C-alpha cells in the first residue's frame, strides 16, 4: 500500500465534491460533529494563511472509468467546514475578528482567491483496503502524545471563556517568560492557559480549592455564558 504525500488547493477539493469523487462518509469516519465556533476558527486560520493539519485520503483508481475516488480517512470535519463555508452555509462568528459576519460570497475577490488557493497537505493511501486504513490509524495513534488537562479542555470547550483565557495567556507572555514562571515547553503544552484560568477563576468566583478538576468545572460553568465585554467594563479582568 503506497502512501504519497501531495498538496492540493481548496479549489481541488471543491471540484472533487461537485463531481462526486470525494467521499466524506466512509465507514471509519464520524458524522458532522464540529460546533459553529470550531468551524469559524478553522476558516479564520485559512483566511490568515496559517497552517492546518494534513488530510489523509484513501484514493481508489477505477481502471475502467479512469477516474479516482477519494475516501476521507482523517480530516472529514475540516473538509466539511471548508465545503460548507464555500457554499455559504454558515456565517463566521465574532471569533473571526475582522472576518466576523462574513460568508464566502461576501469576501472580497482577493480573499476568495486566497481561500480557494489555500494549500492542504494530503497523504494519499493508494488503493488501500479497510485493513490497511485501520493499520494506518493504529500506527498514527501509537505516536500520539496523550493530551494533558489544559489541552483536553482546549479541545472540548469552544465558548467565549476558552478564547478569553487563550488570549489572556498570550497577552501575559512577558509575565511567564521574564519571571521564568513557565518554560517554553510548558507553554507549548498550554500550561499558561491552565494558570491563567486559575487566576481568572479567583476573580470571578473567589478563592477556592485549586486543581485541574476545579478548572474543568470553571470552563463548564462559563462555556456558554461568559461575557468578556461586561467583565472588562467592570475592570475585573481588564487584560482579557
């Protein structure tokens, strides 16, 4: 089973979808489970020309029709969000800053061109069987570092509280670095978010027992109800 690393533009994926040569629902994929916030963040990343993870496709070549059919092995949620945005199926939320409120059709021609021309790295598994695909998954998972609590929270929660904490921890970068509070390695593992969340929790709810489970409860409590602007006006979290 050869694996070929290539690069395709978003326009290529949209063309395959129109021609029914891209299958988003093979047996080993989940359904559409991404939240609107997650979709917005992905599109915002693309519009800012920042990198996203590569996609894995099982490419099957039909020697009779001389066409290729591509099953999405890994990356379905990203491709669904990209396709839906290209079809004006959702509007970018305020999480996209200056792109907030925009659909694909309301982007400028230059922004549309950048979106369609955005490159996505693709590992193609040529004519792979289902067993081959499962073996790839097993090998990929064997190299995966187990997520720590702040990384799991960042993956699980998509509300304003999470993003406020992320922005604050970045704004306080000089604090972590100048006073050697956290190492670069710890910041890569999002321990700055964890410490920021604990400090903000004290401002919001008072001093309580700490620990990762308590931070989880704070994220859960404010995931759907955190008003960054109101808190800022009160001067309670004026650096978020």
